């Protein structure tokens, strides 16, 4: 099992920007305390790989900085060479985690989950759709036969659903806040809207009921799990009310379902906008720790257990 980090490629953002880019460095540092021997930096995604899910003209515009002002507003991040490099690296980390998962059972991207990016443009702090790129690449290379996306970010995975539309080998499941971004949805294979204020019990009951149906319909050999920290009750953009314990129970439900169905698992972090940012880092570090405890080799399991 390997954990792929991208914190060496920071985003230069204006002072006061609301995207908490610092969380990637903080998460990698937190996890490295006990998992450094299993952490790597993946190669950047190539234009060929990105074109599995994105229009080549859009890929080129991100690369050369010719995105117009409207496209940058949709993304919500100002263009810079560092943004282009960071975005390629994040996708590359999910590709690498996918290859690791198919060989060893599980791979983790300590970033990723950029599910709002569509074929011809980005949105909602997402430049490229790492999940869609990696899923289509694994299918194209015949490394996977059927893919399931379990998107538990608080925001609906519209970009992933749009890119996967018409591809019968990809099943997209998104469970999210009904009154949250994006406000124009793209229907996936299964979408579950949750009312504002949904807490641990209702959330976990809904997920527990949905997972058997999702696995039966998808019949996957590869699962992408977007473990968003933003359903947390202290998230600035979330509107749901899960506790630390509820989010950890959510992660366990998903990961144990993957183990029961003997599927390879790729974990991506998704969103998280808690104030303080340390809460997001705590939630996502626990997601990583649980994945290592359930899927790692003996030494990694022991390291994860010591920090539980």
C-alpha cells in the first residue's frame, strides 16, 4: 500500500482566499509522523492521460495559461504555472493510487477528489477531475472491468457524473447536501440528497442502506472513495452535522464494504473547509489511518494502530 502526497506543489493564492490549500501540507505532515516510509510523490499526469476525461483544448489552456477570465472564475482559483503543475500532480497521485490499489488492494491520494471539473472546464476549486481521469484510464488499459465511485463529499459529484455519462462500466454514487453547491446538478447513477442538519444517526443509516444496493448494481472490481471532510458539523460550507466519530464510522462502512466485496480501493480526500483547519486535518488523517489499518501490510497496520 502507498500514500501519495502533493504538498511539495503548493498553490499560490491571494491573501484571504477561502480555499484552504494549506490543508494538504498539514495532512501530509500529520500522516508522515507514522507513515513516512509508505509515502511517495507521484509523477504528474500527462496530456494523454488528462485527455481520457478532458477536452485536449482545455488541457492545453490550463497548461499554457490561456484560460479566459470566465473560466478562471468558474474554477475559483487564479491561474498560475504552479496551479497547472499542482493540478497535474493531483491527478497523477490518483492514477498512481489506482495502480497501487489494483496491485495491493488500496492506494491513497492525500489530496484529490476534484469532482466538479467537467470535460471542457473546471469549477468549484477543481481544475481536472482526477477520479474520472484515473477511472477511464484503468478501464482503457483493461486493468479494471467495472468501476464504482462512492462520493461522500458534501457537494454532489456533478463533474464526475457528467464525464461518466454513457459509460456503462462506471457507476457513480453521490450522497450530499440537498441545498448545497452545485445548484445545477448532473444526475449520476444514484444520488441521495440529505436535508440541512443531517447528523450521525440519519446519515449512517442512509449510507448503510445504500451500500448493498450500490455494490449489487455496480459489480465493481475498483472503487474510488471520495472521503470529503465537509459533512462535518463545523465545516464552513457543509450544512450537515456529522461529528468526528460519525465521519470515522462512515469511512469504516465504506472500507469494510470494499473488503467484503473484494474490490480494490482508491481513497481521495475531497473537500474540507472547517474553521479551524485543524479539524479538517484531523478528520482526513483518521480516514488515512483507517485505510492503512484495514489494507496495509503488517508494519503499516501496526504503525496506524499505534496512532489510533
